């Protein structure tokens, strides 16, 4: 009763407070367990408690420091069915059991029944301490309960994840950041063949994004940076975009595993989005990035000059 002292004190004289708990039998007596504490109580007659079964307890006070607890019954989250259809009779001597479907569409098993039954018989039910007893057949023509409706299709969850570039750079001349404006941490991106050097450029996005794990990628937008005035910058150029597997600069050039996907970049291009193939999705979701390789010789603005550079917008569903 210690846990209920405050509750008792709040009940006005002659008033009643209702609590919910469980029944407990210690081998000699039944107890009402309320708020984790077993208490003595009176039990409404008739009542057949079930070990651990859920019960409703009313507390009444006389205003003089005395109070009483009365277990008024058990309770369930849904009502018990009163009828059903026998499905299977499993004979086993005195322990014969009957499987039936209740009018609530739930399948039950019981070894309590009066009379004999066959599969398909409509039946009446009564319940004692959460255990069903079959008390007879329904003599009138009964319609079997309808099959439960199929479960609704799982809800489709959608979302968008934006990936900003954590590093961009050019590989060539035997390392990263050794060409033109990519030097000294400039992070400009170049691609193509120039002055006897083969150059590739890459954008990196850091660790894999948890929000993309296990998702289906439905759209990918990539922001191509503004074009640099290098090479044949007065002519349109076709760049070759690939997905690579590195979250940061590796020791050598990146491993391009998806692509190329070709995009035409006009003279004086100032940056804009392009839709990438969905085949890029798994590599990017796993922490990979974007790379350009192959002729013509071309350069792009550093991410240090424009935070939009190389941005990825990835739509997903699950």
C-alpha cells in the first residue's frame, strides 16, 4: 500500500479511485498487484482470476483513514468473441482439443467443451479467466465470419538528402592538387589531356549518410560548377561524369565504377543542375563521389569559391 498512500489521501470521503493492475497467486492467497505492489483486496463474486491477468481495482475511503480495495473484474483490450466456427478437432484421449475461429477473426484452441463437434460447426462460446469454453452448437444456419481484409500495403516513405562537397581536387602530375589553380589547396577541378599531362577531377562528400542506407534512390541532381576559362573555353565541351568509391582523397586517383554519363557544357557556363542516372545512387549512398575524366581539357570553379559547387540532391523512398 505504500505506493498508493498519496492516491488514498486524494480520495474524498466516500469517494472511489480506480486503478489497473494484475492478479497474483502466491500459492495460498490471491493478491492484487497495483503499481508494482501486492495488496490485499476483496474480489467480486463470481470472478476467476488468472495468474498475471489484467484486473480493475476500485479503492474506497471512509474519510477516517480507512480504505478498502475491491477487484471488480478483469479486462481485455478487445471483447472476447461469443461465437465462432470449429476448424479442427484433435483427439487425444481425455485431452482432446478443438481449434476454432472466433467471430473476431482470431484463431483459438481450447480443451474445454460440452458435447461433440466437427469442422465447420458454428459454436457458442463462454470465457473463464481468459480461457474459452464451447458450450454448444448454433442450431440456426450461421454464416461464417468474413475473412479478415488483407493488410493494407505498406506506406511508402519518401525524403530528400542534400550532400555538400567536403573536398574537390584534381589528380595529375603524380598527385592531388598539383595542377593550375588546384595547387596550394585551391581545390579547382580539371579534366582532360594538356601539356603532356592527363588530368582527372573529383568531388568528395564524406562518410555514408545514414538517411540513405537501405533506401531506393529515385532521383539524383548534381550541380556542375561554373566553367573556367581554360582550353577551348569558347566552344561547347562534352564532359564525362562518373561515380567513384572514395569518401575523401585516396592515395592515388579515384576508382570510377559507374558511368561515364556525358553532359554538354556550353561556353561561359555559370553552373547548374543536371539529372544523373539512378545507377549512380548505390555508390553515392555508400559514401562515394563524382569524378570527371577524359578529353576535352576543361576546368571548373573550386568549392571554396561557391558552396553550391558539386552539390548533390538525392530523392529516396522506402
